């Protein structure tokens, strides 16, 4: 498997897509059920197959208990974020921000803030320096400030702090 990732190009991409497609089918055929779907969803999220991850998380969230569902909702929101579906990621994370406490709440703030920031960045790249873009940036800034202030949050890599700095730069660019 490690050698597979050493290859690049269309052939390697096709092989990866086939392998992920087989994983998705295997998750259904090899016993099926929520646990199997979860393993496929998690693997897809970790390997960048966000559409597969999104489909699988959506499929199993309603079929598990509330405490498990909460964690799945967070992973689902993260898959939406990584899949560049920013508005949907904001909506999915918002539910958790409103209903949860502790580490789930803090993580949902980070996802929601990041999704808002990325949506604003897409608007800036399209030349949309307007009130909507500025509002997204201010909301992202507030989310990341709340994340940083939460006792459950740990930004060990400094990525959220770096994003907060990027938001300041983007706010200046937004006018």
C-alpha cells in the first residue's frame, strides 16, 4: 500500500478511485451495518474521498444512539468542510454548537469557523468584497475566538491561531 502512493498521475488516481469504490462496496457487503459503514466513512474521510464519506456518515447518523450520533455529526461536518461544501458544513456544525458542550462544542466551533472562513475566501477570490463576505469573516473570527477561549480546545499545532491571523488579513482585503 505504501508503494501505491509513491506513484503519481492518472493511472494512480484511477487505481485509488477503484480501491475506494471497492471499499465502499465492501462496507455494504462484508456484514454491512453501522459499524461497517462507519469504517468506510472514516477511511474515506482520511483518504480524501469526501463524497463517499459524506454519503456514509449521512446514512448511519440516524441509526445509532445519541452519544455516537453526536460524534458522527461532527465527523460529517468535517467531511463537508473538507469536501468544500462550506454552507452545509456551517449548518451541520451549527447544530452541534447550539446543542453540545465540552470538546464536541469546541470542535464544532472550529469546523464552523473554518467553513465560514473558507466560504469567505472563495467569495474574495471571486472578487466579492461585500457585506456578505465581511459578515462571514466576522462570524469565522468569532467562532475561532470562542474556540480559543473554550477550556476543551487545544490548538497544539497552532493551526487555528494561524487561521485567525489569516482572517485578519482577509478582513483588511474585504474592505
